[in-house]
């Protein structure tokens, strides 16, 4: 499994994406965002939280990812 550097720099072009999230998934995202913003020294946006979760997913084992996928199918 490849480890992600802890200090990721912006040496890339950002590509806007649009995803549809159902109400339950959006509520989970909002709840997670609220939790993070309570402990973060700086305000975190939804987009930054999603980016952080994508980066963290590289460290997850395949079984955990499959378990998550089964919950959204």
C-alpha cells in the first residue's frame, strides 16, 4: 500500500467535480464537518474535508473500502 506524503503541495491543476449525495450521506458529511470544525484551529470547508478523506482513503485497507461501498450500493 502506498503512503501519501503528509505535506501535499498544490503543484497540480484543480479539476472541478460535481457529485450527487443523498440526504443521509449529506447529513453524515455535515456532521463530520461540524466535528472537525470544533477541533480545528481554522475553519474547514466541505471541499477540503472531502479532499482530506480521499487522501486518507489511500491508507485504508481494501476490506474497509469494500465495506463502505456495500453501504452505499
